């Protein structure tokens, strides 16, 4: 198990969790701002698999000039943890919508706002290319970036010259970066809720060594697009990432997702 300092650094980053995720691998960490940086550019097993309906292409959205305020979950919330959780027809339909949306995405770029367990707010840009590739660049004064190349996830600190490496398969990022996914079949969904604004799906993951972590995905009811996610680490700390000004038509440069294991100071791209 990585030391707590490395785990905390990963959670923040990971919760992009965005970067979007420096979304926590086996634990969530909060990226701490440092010096300035240059900016680069399966639980419903008993049910038959149904092919999710393909969502309509999203309509153009006006660019936001100010970042959104992330919706911070109530820390007192009590989420059912039973793998035998059952869902009604509406909940199953909502899960199918989320699955279809995530499966329809091939690329996604945009900006993010990350709120750590201590309330620290960070911003930056993210780039996704499925399957398995993501890059989160934090705005200065942070010197942290997160890169996944399809196999590994690295959390890099350019000022300190450090790079922590984790298997992508052990981080919640893999759910967002999967080529196709059926949430009720491929993950342990413990909660599906909706209101006039959001559809929220909570995925729980148990590890005998690390403990239990959760990933909550929130999609807009009106446009069906991903709005934010929250990673809860085994210690119960939340890292929330809200995304905005997203574009699913742009194709990032594949070189942005290359991991350099020898030079940590200047990432490629």
C-alpha cells in the first residue's frame, strides 16, 4: 500500500478525480498546489443483457465563463452496501441511460473544478480518449498532472520531480474510460436516485486490503451528460470533480497520453 502522502496526492489528482480525475486509485488523494506550471494542451447478474439505446447527439452548449459550483454530497449520507440491492423499473431505466451515455463517448475534452476533502478548490483541463486514456492538467500554482495510457495511471509532480504509478485496473477511472459498460452488470451499483436535475449512480468497490471505496456519477436529467463525480476513499473522505465546457467531438493528440518514465519535469504533449 502506498504511503499516505502518495495516496493523498493521488486521490486529489484522481478525483480527476478528473482529473477528473485524479480520481483515487485504491485511495483518494488531494493534489496540493505548489509552484506555477506551464499549461498543456457485474451486479444484476441474474438479468439478461439488454442493448442500451443510443442517446441522441448532444446539442451545442454555450461556453461558461465562470466554473460551476460542484454539488458536495452530504457527508452524513448512508448508502446501502448490500450486493443484493434490487432496483425498480425506473432505476433500471436510469442506469441504462447512464450506461448508454458512457458507452457512446469516445473522446471528451473540457475543464474541471475539483473540491477536496478539506474544501480546497482546484481547476484545470482534462482530455479523454477511450479506451483507457486520460490526462488532467491542473491550473497553476499546482504542478500536478495525471496521465493514464490505457494500462497505467501516473500522478506526476513537476516541481518535486516525482511520479507515482498505479495500475489503471485498480482505480475508479476504469469505469469512465471503458470502451463499453453496462453498470448493472459490470459494476456493483448500490444506489440509483434521480430528481429534477440529476441522475446519480453510486458504485461501490470492496478490497480486502485497502477497504471500501465509492464512485458517485451524476448526469444531467435534461441533457443526459456527465456533470460531476465524487470519489469516497476507504477512510470516508470525498473528492468531488465537476466538469464543464465539455466537447465530445474533439480528438486529442494521442501523444498527450504517453507516459515518460524517465523525465517527470516536462510531460509530452
